[in-house]
C-alpha cells in the first residue's frame, strides 16, 4: 500500500510539473513600455542650470558691462555690474533659462 501511495504521489507530482510550462505560457507577457514613457523618468529631473560663462554672455548681450560678480544663490544667478548708463546694478537671472527675473540699481 505504501508503494501504491508513493507511486500515486509521483504521478501527481509529474503531472503538476508538466502543466507548469502550459500555465506559464498562458500568463500574459510583460509588454515593453512605449518609447516616450521609457525615455521619461518616473520623477522629472530638474533642468540643468546654465554655467557662469553662459550667464556672463547673456548679461553682456543685455547691455550690462564691467561685470564684477556672478554667483549662484537661491536657485538663480546674481550678477553685479554696470548698466548702459553707467549705474551700478544687481541683476538676477533664471538659472535654467537665462531670463532676467529681477534687477535693482545701486546708487
């Protein structure tokens, strides 16, 4: 009787092993992500900020001269220099776009 029970378990185990590939084949395969979704990370990475050289060139192109100081602070660049009329100025540039955000004349 023990031999019969062992043989029945062996047959059941063999049958179970034979059906595993069939069950696995029926499960849907993982679909690859679309190219646009794969390219974009789950969380948006912060945009790269411009270099000090880029900010210098933008400030010069905007008419500021004798630029004395360019430093990154609070997410933007602070530029100290002189405007076209010769007045001392402090101008703030957006670190990613290079756009002028704020400016003050310093007398």
